[in-house]
C-alpha cells in the first residue's frame, strides 16, 4: 500500500487486543512501509518491561525496518522507561521500586517528532493495561489525543477481544486510524477467515473511516 496517498497522523499509538498478538511486528512493519512510501518515521516503546538498559521491542522494530540501532535508541529517547520484570507497567514499576514518569515519555515523543516527523508508539499489552493505579493506557492515549492502530488476530476468541477493544475506544473518544490483521496465528482457516470477515464488516459499520490492513505473513513468521 502506498501510504503517501493518505493523511498520516504525526503520532500513532499501536495497541492490540491483548498481550502477545504481534504489536512489535506491526509497529516495525508499519514504520518500514511508511518510510518506503516517503513518509519519515521512527518508532518508540512507551514502557518496556522485562529488559535491562535496552528495549527488545525497539530492537525488533529496527530489524524489521532494516536500520540497525540508532543514536536515539542508544540514548533511550525511543524507550524512555524500562523495567526489569516482564509484567504490566504498574507491577513492573513497583517491583523495581520506581515511579513511571509520564512526562518523560511524552517529552521523548515530542523530541522524536521534531527530528523524524512521524512517531509510532508501541504500547504494553492492550488498552486497559494499568500504568499507575487506575490510570490506564487508554487514559494516556486520550489525554494526549493520539489516534490508534489496533493489532488483531484471527484465532478463537479474537472477535470478543477485538470488540471489547473497539468499544473501549468509543467510550474513551479515541480515534481509530487503522486495524492491522496479523496472520501469524492463522492455524484454523475456518475460524480465522470468519473472524477476519466479521471484524471487517463490523468496522465498516462502526468505524467506517478507519483503515483495514493485513500484515504479510513473512513478517509475523520471522523474528528478524
């Protein structure tokens, strides 16, 4: 797809219908496709958990993009908050005895936006993941007025998880820019084809202005 024909928001937040649905692959793939379409772009990991002094998700983005590590990765502008325990942000922060600095995250986004023009922010888990107490990822997205890209899959249960996510977007007043279908989990063709068709139809009725995109299988198969 030639993204240069579209109006691309300067900042997009990549979320998913749950954990381990391929957000990192989608983020890296979208960045690569934007750049190939002549749209300058960089990725950011909002909060990285399960790492120490580096972000494995940023590393995956760069591998897919084919750029290698950048200076803004080495100085942590692209991953301003990193915790060691592989858990949701609020728990990982507590276990490390640290506070999550939301201003540091938003300042990093502004810095990246200034230098690169477009920023794709990958979240941790889904929309309703807690960051601080009852302050959720969806609150941060809404408060910063960021349109979202939702990663969906076709496996059993995905319709339920996807509709919960889309209805949460409605209740928060968050704009849906695109839905990206990740084919990596397509093990049962009957279920996955029905899930894909159902979600496309539902979105055409409820988020008619949003895009439906399908990530190539090769990206989701290969941990490049």
